C-alpha cells in the first residue's frame, strides 16, 4: 500500500477517494478534501450529520461530473438534477460556485459546470432567489471573457437565472451595481441587464430603463442605463424594432448631458440601435438628428468618433433625397478627420464612408471628386496594412467606393501599390484588386491600366516572400479571367516568369509558380495559346521528380488544369508517357499529392484509357 501511495504522489494525482469515484487532480484537492480517503469513505459517513452527508453527496456527484467517465458523468448529472430541490440551493451553490471560479478550470470542465447550473436552476426555480447575487458575481465576468463560448455560456446562465428568479429579484439584486464606482462592475452589470431583457422581454424592463437613464442621482447610473440599451441592441439585433421608438426616447437626452462620457455612450447606443434596425426605423430617430448634428461640430476625439458612428448608421435608413443632403454635410467633417492619427477614429471614418457611399442618393461624381482623392492619400498607407482588421475594413470601403464611382478610377489608384516595397501593403492591394475586379469585372479598364495591372501582378508574384500566397494567386486569377482575350499579348511574359520561378531554389517559389499555372490555364485556352500550354505541360512533366511534397502537389494540380483544358488527345507530353510517371507518385503519403495524383489518373482512366497499355493499368490497380 505504501508503494502505491508513493507512486500516486510521484504522479501528483491522488488515489481515488473511494471506490466508484474518479481520480482527483492536485488542483482540485481543496474543493474535495472531505471525500478524500479516511472518514470520507462509506465507514465515516455513518457518523455524519444529515447536512454533512448531503454536502459530501453533492461533492461526489460534482467530482464524477468534472473528472469522471462519460457514463459516470451522465448518471451524476441526472442524479444532481433530480435531487436538486431535496439538496437545496445553499449546499449546491456553495459547492458549484467556488469550483467555477477556480483559476485552473479547463474549458471543457467549465462547460460541464455551466450545464449543472442550468439544470439546477430549472429545478430550483423560485428557491434560487436568495443566491442570485452570489451567482451573478461569479457569472458576470464571463460576459466579457475573451473566449466566445465562455460569453455564450455566461449569457445562457443569466437568462435561465432571470427566468427562475423573476424580474423583480434581478433588478433588486443588480440595482446597487448600476452606479458602482468601478467601471468594470458597471460594464458587466449592463451586459447582464441586456441578457435579462432578451430573456424576459424588452417591455418588462423599459420602465426601469427610463428611470435609470434619467437618473439625477449620479452620471454613472445614466451611463450604465444607456449602455444597457446599447447592449440590448447588440444582443437582440432586429428584435429591437417593435420597441425602437421607446428605446431611442430612453437615451436621446443623453446626447446633451453635461458629462462627456454619457454623451459618448449615448451616441454609441444610437449607432447600435440604428445598426440593429437597418434598413427600417428612420422615423424613430427624428429626435436625435439635431443633437447629433450639433455634436459633430462641437466635439473632438472619442466623442466625435461616437457621434460620427451614429450618423453613419442612421444615414442608410433615410430616403435617397435626405441621405444625399446629410452625406454631403457630414463628409465635410469626415474628410477633415481622414488625417486623424487615432486608430479608433480611422475605423469609424472608414465605416461612415462605407455607409454613406452605399446609400442611393449619393452621386458618383461627388464621390469621385470629393472623397476618393483624400481617401487614398490618407488611408492607402503602409501602416494600415499592419493590422488585419484595419486592412479588411479598408478593402471593404474601397470596394464600396468602386461600386459607386466605377472600377477604373479605383484600380488606377491601386495599381502603383502592387509594386510597393512593403509586402503587407502589396497583399492588401492585391486583396482589394481581387475584390473590385471580382465584383465589377474589367470592362471599363483601358489598355494603359490593364498593362499597369499585369505589370503590378507580375512584380507582386516575383517579390512574394512569405508562404501565404493565396491573395496574390487569387488576384492574378481574377484579373486575367476578367480581362479574358485581352491578356493574349502578356501571356508569353507571364509564362516566362512562371518558368523562371519553377527553377527557383526556394520550394515555396516553385510551389507558387505551379499554383499560378493552375489559375491561368483556362485564360490561355481562351486566348488560343495551345502551344504555350503544351510547352508548360512539358516543363511541369520534367519537374515530377520534385522532392518537396507540397510543391509536387501543386505541380500535379497544374498538370491536371492543363489536361482539363487542352484535352487528353492533344496533351504534351503524350498521356502514354505521363501516366507511367504518375504510377510511383501514387505511393506518396502526402494528402495534397494523393488528392491531385488520384484525380489526374482518374481523369485519364475516364477520358483516354486507350492511350495506355493494359499492363500499365494493371500496375496502377495494384
């Protein structure tokens, strides 16, 4: 026995506390001390009071749920649910909540404990009321957790808690936290109230919200009340529409509040409501238009960013005539703020431009002359490419500008960026060119611009240094596909660059060249460049001895693309020479090599089996 204990201590895992229970991890010891060995076993249970016995029974069930096998967990979960009212809320939550707050808790264990609380809440119903505050203290921080699933689970528990305890208890419990000195507490309380509103219905909470948003006692209470409205809009989305006017009326006075923080959160709440209601509900925002308009002329910094965001979301709800007028007015401020160094302001300006430009009443000429030049001067800079979220927002806004004023204007400004020294900036430009040409085609691209685009793409292809080449390949394929037959004069140059890169000493360069062949094969056929394709097929055939499996997979994909467009009978090298080279490659275990090789052999077997001898087919079968 001593040897077994020593071995368990060496592994830092306690022996099973009693027969039929799972092992206890070292970090779980403080929570399950009372059922570890000695008096925790069946013999010690006889001397316990009813309360202690109940406590240990709950401990055993929780240990089985947390660390047990699926079968053990299922039984324990059913037992703790069925006996929840018999155990009572105090013993249950005194055991579950400390476990849930454990710093060493894994995601899967947290999920199981959340499941326990959910089921227990359903069974306990109104008995849970005295413990609402205790539960909220543990659960509210989950609402702002970095992990998406933790936030979802936190919302689920609070929704079930609200249904079990009722609105009056939830309000009475959370009311003191509304004007709490700590901003973290106020933030989590606002999010919790938004979950309560979505669980019990917005109308039930409206009278309370009106009172809190108009509180004279402290600006913190007003701030939290307005933040609740913002969180409700974010959480329930278009379900705010039936209550939109009432919610806007709740918060509109906050735009003129003496506290700047309250004015800022009010503008953000209006923006969230407008975003949730889109494309309906403009009549509900009548009362906030004038204060917002005065606000963008008076404020600077964060407050201005919030006011601009609100106007940016309201303009798309307007009729075309009003949208055009308001866009021209707000653009004066937006163009001024294009030069702002603040990242948050940049994100909001991008969003406002995108929203305003996509509105029907805004003319293309106005966008082309007044917005596009300043936009490209201030936003298409290298710094914007360093943050992926900024780069994505910039690409989306640029696409919206192109959709409004035409592809040629935007592509002419993007073409020089394809030859920039900074790779992240080039990649951002490639993604944008891909999006614009993919959405609008290349019909209005003139000869000079098409030459600049192809030159830029070839430069980006040759200078590609990172492994992630998907943006470059996608842009190349999209642009050449959109230009169609107009690409013919450039194809010898493209093919020459590809052949040069296939001989590069770097494996990733060779892989990119082979991937590019797969992208341009269809365009080559469209331009009647069969001879050039046959030559590329021969070049790829010579590279079938490639040692790197990723590159070999791309070479096979290139061959497959050429065979598909040129046809089996005109393929060079002939199929009878190609297939014997593929047979040994079938033994390669790399997934991409197998996929492309089997696909290519399958196509040959389907469309040109007569080109290969029966003996060769027998060899492949084995």
